[in-house]
């Protein structure tokens, strides 16, 4: 069995990406971590992914969905631009 077909590899990658998100905040790696976790859960559930392109496509789709959902939940809301009323150099 190839390494990319093992569920624990994907869960380990999800943990590594989530840990990397702690060091580089901004929800950059967290979407990929959720995508890797979703692929790992899908493999545990018995969904067969026989080829590497299918697994990579599933990872990309899950990561994109996670990123869009996080952007919708945590992203900048419409009309919520920051208005500065004083300059940092004004004392």
C-alpha cells in the first residue's frame, strides 16, 4: 500500500499543518490542515481513493471548501474598514 493511501499519514500531516499555523497565523495553513484531516477521515470511513490524482483532488477540494468557510466566518465583513482617527506619531 502506498504511503498516500494511509489515513494516519493524512492525519499526521493535518497536525503538522495546524502546528505550522500557530507559527504563521492568518489562516494560511489551517485550511490545508482541515483538508488533510478530511482526507484522513474519508480514508478511515472506507472511501477508496486508488490513485494519487484522486487523493490530491479530494485534498484540494476539501482545503478550498475549508478556506472559503473560514473566510466567510472570520474574514473581513462588508463595510468594516478600519478608520484611523489619530496618527501613531501624534503625541
